[in-house]
C-alpha cells in the first residue's frame, strides 16, 4: 500500500512542479550557462518539433483518402480508450486520497 501512496505523491508533485511558476528573476548575463533542466527542456522541445515536422511531411507525401479515414478511426478509438483509462485512474486516485470509510 505504501508504493501506491508514493506513486500518488510523485504524480501530484510532478503536476504541481509543472504548474508552479517562480518569481521573476533579474536578468542574467547571456554568458552564464543555463541549468540542466532548461537544457533538457530545450532539447525535448527540439526533438518534439523535429518529430512533428517529419510526421507532417510524411503525412503530406502519402495523403490518401483511405489512409486519412484509417488515421481518423485509430485516433477516435485511441481517444476513447485514453478517456476511459483516465476516468478509471481519476476514480482510483480519488478513492486512494479519500481513504477507507
């Protein structure tokens, strides 16, 4: 049971860490190295942009009506599955936080 609470705590802290914005910092010199987190974030954004543009180019090259219909069908099924599992996860999370009554 301890692992569950640890997992919930990590997920909550992760969400809060993504949402919290610090106080504005004074301008620093451009010569100072950026933090490791900033470098990782910029790298991930770069990879995401590259993958997104590659997928867009591939889609434009191979655009077929049947492929488009299949992609829409897969997207609709995936969205339905994700929403179902998200609802289950939310229910489990709330029941864990609520505790046994």
